[in-house]
């Protein structure tokens, strides 16, 4: 199931039922889990660990050196990819750097469309969708169930909360709290991601409490510290609001507002 033109380093570890297409190169210290399919002309550099049942399409660059001028090859630098991810054509995912803990991580069940770039030290959760040409700078954190519209750019050290959504060509330079819809350059809040929440089965009463939380932060004209105080009482009624408030409290970069 490995094409005769593919080049596989003798120290690479290839699981059962792995398919590797023509002219792909799998380097030293690479591990590919069972059932994964690698397209043609894919370059996988190590140290990289790829889990089971992933689909990596043609012309991807996976696990290459980070694009960081400070990077030295003698430091620990690794890429970890979980299970059941789809990575479409011409994507690039770089390994980590010493300043970011030496690790870039992609979780499970993510849908990564063509021409997406995931830079060094990004940590990405599960069941996310990145549309074509999405670009993540270094040290970006993405939680779960996030959708980034095509051509979205995310500045380094930003965090994107669960169930949030960015419109096409958004430029995100601040943290995006969970459940939000953002748009623009630079990205601004445009309400809750209500459609996404409904699709994930969130009941209307839970959404209504989140709408109240949104109004406190974004519509009532409060200073952020005063909004947080007001959120705390509402958070007693809703774990969703509690997650929303906790995200804002720990944000180091500041939130979109």
C-alpha cells in the first residue's frame, strides 16, 4: 500500500493499512498510525507523530522546521496529530519551538481545508473546521468546535474559544471568547454563533442565557471589570456562561470588543 516511488526513511514507523501515494517522502522520526492515507507529493518531516485514520491529501508539508529565525535544530521540536483528521491539499503544519514548549498539536476529527497554514507551537483541539487559506501564526490556541472562515488570519498568541465562528477574511488580533461570531479586519464581535450552537444541539434556554451574557459584555456599555462582576451572578445559573466568563478572566491578550 506504499507506492514504489515513495521514499520512506528506514527508521520511520508505519502502522497497518497505511496508504502512501506516489513521490511522497516520509522522514526520520516519523510515526503514522494505522489506517491513515497519505496522498502524492506529501513531505512529512520528524519528529512527527500522526495518529490513526487520518487523510492527508496531495502536496502537503507536515512537520517541517518552524518558520522562526531563533529556531535551532538542536532543540526539542515535535508535531503531534491525533486521529480522524482530514488535511486537504497544499496545507503546511510546522513543528514547535523551544519558547513554545517544543510542540505543535492538532487534536482529533478536525477538517483542515486546502492551503491552510498552522505555524509553530499552535495547539488545536477537536472537531474544528478551518476553511481554505486560513492562516494561524505561532502560539495560537484553538479550543473545540470552532469554524474559521476562508482567508481568516489569526495573530500570534491569540486564543479562540469553543463554538466560535469567524466570517470570511477576518483578521483576529485579540482573543475570541467562546460562542461568538466575529468578522472584519480587525475582527469585531457580531453576536453569538447561534446557528452553530443550534446545530450542536444547544437548547434555546441555554442560548438565551448566553445572549444575556453577551449583552452584559458587549451592549451595556460597562467597563470590562464591571461586566465580569455582573457575569458572575449569571454564571451561577449556567455552566455555559461560566465558561464564557472564565475565558474572559484568564485572557492575557485581551478579548475582541
